[in-house]
C-alpha cells in the first residue's frame, strides 16, 4: 500500500498507463482515502480479498476474475 498522500501515488499510476488496480485487502482494510484517490485518478479498483496467510474465499471466482483482466 502506498504511503499517504494517496493522490500522488494514484496520479503516478495513471500517468504510467495503469487503468486498473487489483486489491487483495478486505474492504475494511482499504483506507477510504486511498479508494477515493484511485477513483479520482480514474483508476478502476477491483477487490479480490484474500485472508492473511490464506487463499481467496472463492478460488474459482478469483481465477475467472483474474483472467478477465
């Protein structure tokens, strides 16, 4: 996770041509300011929550989603 201020990091990603960010954190772990910075930079944020030291809760669904990237 980038350090605050998130807007600078999000803008740098967008300028580099990134259009989508895949997040492995649970929604409650993702800082609202980071999510807002991604949205403000026009980045699409996809959530693939993975428990610490674990695997995705929906492994088949995660494979499908990742293939779609």
